[in-house]
C-alpha cells in the first residue's frame, strides 16, 4: 500500500465477488520480472509507467484497446437525480415470524441482489428508484417511501437498519498528463455505494458515499462489512493511463496498488475491489486493483476465498507447457480470512475452465473443483470434464478426469462429501461423485434421462432438485429443446440415482429467471415449498385465421408453486399470474416474475411492474403493490 493509503487502513478486508480486495500478506517470492514484487502468480506493478509499458506490449488490439477517445475515455456524461420526496406512513409494529431470505451459495456470505426483505419491509430497486414497501401484513401492503437514486442502481444489501445501494453513473475526473498546461477532463463510469440509514423507512438518509471507478461487477457482505467489485477497460489520456481509484464522499481519489498475474492472458481489464463498514459511517476504506481478464470466478467460504481465472500461457507449476491442444487452464489463488484480516496463502492450477461459482467448493480444508476441458487433435475436437481436490497449499491431491466425453458441464452442486454433476449433449447424465476420500474421488453412480438441468439444489441428505429444460429427439436425428423442466432426484442409493418425479411446463421457449440466477429459486425444506418464476409459452387457437386448426403462441407470466416430498414428488399447489396473455416472446418483459419470497403464510411474487401477494393456503390474491417502474423510459430490467 502506498504512503497515501496509510490513513485508510481497514478494520476488515474481505473480498467476496469476482476478484480480491486486500493488502496481500505473504512471503515475497522471486520474480521473473526485474524489480517487481511477486506473490505466487501475482506481481505488483512498481509504477504507473510500468503499467503503461505492460499494456502497450501485451493488450490485444493495441495499447488503446479499451479506452475509446484518448482524451475523454469515450463516455458520455450522465445526468444526476435528486431524491424524490418520500411519502409518509404510520407503520405498525407487526413483523412476520417466519420469512425467506436470498438464496445464497454459502450460509453467512450474503450476495447482493436487487431485492431484500426483513420480514416486514421489502426493499427493492425499481427503475432508478429505491422503493421501500411495508409488506406485512399483506392486506395493508403499501409503499412507504420512494427515493430516486443518483445514477443507475444495480444491487443492494440490507444489514439491520442500514441499506447499501450500488449505483453506476458517468462522472468527470480531472487528470494531469505530461505536456498539458492544465488538468484534462476524463469522463468515466464510476460505481457509488450509498449507505442509507433506514431506521425511518419513510425517510431514508444517505450517511455514507463510497465511490469506485469502473462499472459495478459484484459484491458480497460478511457480518458488518461490504465488499464491492468494479471493472473497467484501461482508459488513456493521450499516451498515459488513467489509473483506477476509490474515494470517500467528495475527497480526492486514492490510487490503489495494482497487481497482475505472471501468466499471460488474452485480454486485460482493471478490477478494483474495496471494503468498508456498513455500520460505522467513518470506518476505514481500503482497495486494491488487479489487471486480469474477463473470465474470472470467485468462491468464498467463511474461512477462505478462492479466485480463479483462465490462462493460456506456460504452466506456472514449472511443468512443460501443454502441447496437446488444450484450451487453457484455470489458475486459483487462496486467501485466508479471519476476523477481518486476509492473508495470501497459496496458488494452484487445474486444466479446463469453470462454469460458474458452483464449480468451486470448500470441504474441510480442501478445495473441490469441477472443470470442462476442450482439446483439438488431428482427429478433431474433444471435450470432457474433470474434478480435482486441492489441499490448503493448493497442491492437487485428488483427480478424476475424462468424465462424460464429448459433453460439457451444465450444472454442478457440491453437498457434503458428494458432487452432483450434470453434463449434456443428447441426454442428461446426472453423476454422483464421491469425495469421502479426497485423494481418490470416484463416480458412484449416474442416471441418463432426456433433458438437462441448469441449476441443482440439495434437498435434505438424499435428494436433489434440478431446474432446466426438457429435450426430445427430432426427425433429423438431433435434439430439440422443449419446455421448462423441474426434476426431483433420489440419490439415497448413490450407485443407482433415480428420478422420483418431473414436470415439464409450457412449449419450447418457456423460460425462467432461475435458469440463469440462483437467487430467483425459492425453496423451503421446512415448508416443503418450491416456487419457480415462469414465462410460459402456450399454444392457443388462432380464431382470426381462415385456416381451420390454426394455432399461435402467447406467453403467460407468473410463478408455479409446488409442494415437494420424497414420497409424492412434485405436487402443483397453485400458480400466481402476473399476466395471462402476453407477447409470444418469454423474456425481458415487465410482467415476468424475477423473484419470490414468503412472510408467514403469504407468498410475494415480484416483477418489474408489481408485487403480488397471495395466500399460500388457498392461493387467493391478498393484495398488489405497483412499483414505480416506467416502461417507456426503462424497457429493460436493471437487474
């Protein structure tokens, strides 16, 4: 950390997004770059000039690859907004005894979302407005405040009476370059983290504003600390780079130290990660910047965080570079987390690439990894899947390779000493993989059925729920994708997993936000309740056609609610309609349900347009609250 950062030491620094925020602590290793400090595969730039020289030499497309106009950065100004007057309310003291929260990968590690709730209020980003809805009791539900956010809001966190809203906007920064007689203006995208005190829900108050250069990328919260990740292409002014920065309020920006991997990448983007307290308004702020590629994945436990990214250069371990035609490997760094401190510990590498954050998992002290490998040989291309176990030193101690040749991973979910893995090409093999002996992982059993799952969710010790698509063989010998599929698998006999039940919803093109975002999946094991947002394509007769038996399509928007049990499988309890008849396309419409939650015996389904409250006992509509969404101005969802 440079001298100017000395007064900004954090009380805690943890990164749970796509990269890492930390002053990296560890043994400084010998570097292949003269004068550069090395931490495993990470190397710290010694100066701004060194960063400029590196980008000019290594960035694809030339050194001005991401900067647009070298004088302004090529970003148009964005108008700001003042807070809208808040409505007043006389809230009651009632709150739900039982309510759902965000579906996250790891307990205790919260993930930013556009909606949060506390069993009484729903806090939601709607267009460019933060709306706070007094949602319980449902029959009296109403919006108690609407606050216009200065910028385009992206996601939020809730911590007791504090609400953090991330918003992006274009701002002008004055920078000095060699040869200029005056500072030069540069327009660049920045991300604000507005910390609101919502003790009075009718009148939220911004008590802290932390700004990071770059577009919002991801964020996590552990305890009272928020960790934000931003990303930006290099911005040039003439022949000089404009470095990323962070600032508190209106203070001058702080320029964090910049690190890069020693192995070559195909492209380079600045990621800046910063940590701050959500409860302490004057708490310290710290940040680091990393020059990495676009394809980066992070998994975090409560003790460690792991950052993985693809590399196509020589293997860092010192072994000869892969000459078999493999398309890259994944480099993974481990950082230990304890009471707000983070220590760089080790680095490992595995062949192939990760699908998403669910491709990584920590069990005991080991890291489990699932990858897909693509290779080219003289006979053509090959594709297969591997799983690995890495010890705390990030050395590979367990290997299982060449799973499902000619297929790729569609979904992975680690649970205890098992991995449930879905691959796909023509049918859906569900593999049950054993990690009870981490040095010798093995396939216990597999099940081949039509269709595939995009998301897997554990249900007790012996069942898994999958959400994906049904498939059928077509007349040309290929595979056609059909409707939305929900399946319940029994894995109690690990050698012979079986599909207990499955349902297929709608025609081809039927969609669900849960296919792409696990936060859209609502499941309560205690309540045996499963809620899936659905944009259902339906075949309907075309009465206006002159041809008898003519059919067309329409889209039903809403949510399907199931009761789940090992004995009876999936039982449809009811549906909640947000729109009965819509356009024939199923995605990105204001009525498409994006989230659902419950408070006691009321189900809340949320689209861009409204929140509909439904009685879970008889599925009667209790109430509806219309959100401050403006379709003409904002045709696309902000989340």
